[in-house]
């Protein structure tokens, strides 16, 4: 790790900053679940856990931060946080940009979603030095992630973007390969840590 990154990491890993990050992610998680409330109201209860993808991802990261603050590693939660934060963070960015191309405008809310979801993906990678998950945790997180894709695009429980619904087959295909890429990212990070190379 270079001198500049060491200084950045001192700030990022400080407990005061982690408390701020915890608060931001907790607020974002609550806001995200509220955002999905209308879709949950028209969804069968058995699918509820699979509908609010982004807030569940930020919930995983919130729980991971709590673990770091109390000196513990919730390793499965960390694997889930990394894979799902990067996946749904980038997914939402792409969906909002596609909506912009489809409609010509996404408004300030759309740009807020682009910024906040991109930040989700970035924070998942920035905090990789704190992860302690193993291959088995990645495997379990991979099953969860790919199962969620099946629920979304086979059982029709994907996040509803009204202007993009006619492209769902293509979006489902893109989402599957995004999941694979994020799982491979987790494997790469695990291997780097095994070699003692944090960044």
C-alpha cells in the first residue's frame, strides 16, 4: 500500500468515520426499503425478501460495519455485502442511464440514484482490507445472488423500471453476467488477501 493510500486508509478505517458510514448506510437502507414499499404491496409475501435488492445489499454492509466497530468479522455478511453492493450499485447506475437514453431525462431523483448507487459499489471495494471471508462464504453468497436473479427474471420479481420493462430479457441476461463478474471479483479479492496483498 502506497503512502497516499495509507493516509486515506487511516481516515477510512478510523472508528469515527465508520460510525458516520454506519449512519449513512442505515439511513440509505431505510430509505431504500421505503422506496420499494409500493412494489412489496403488489408482491406475494413469499417473494418479499428478494424484491428490495439494493437496500438489502446496503443492509449487509451496515451489519458488516457493526461487526468492525465491535471488533468482529461477520464473514458471510461481508461476502454478501461485497458481491451485492457492487452488483446492485452498478446495476442501478446502468438502469438509470438506460432510462435516460429511453426517455431523455431522469430528473434529480434519477441522478441521485446514480450517485448513491455508484457510491455503494465504491465503498464495497474501498473496505476490502477489512474483509475476512473465505471461499465457502463466497460460494454461499454466490448461491444467494444467482438465486435472486432467478427469482427476479424467471418469477418476474425484478425491480420495476416502467420505461425499461420491454427490455427485461436483455436486462436479465446482463444481470446474470454482472452477478458472475461480482462473484469473480470476490474470489480475486480473497486470493489477493491469501497472498498478503490487500490492495
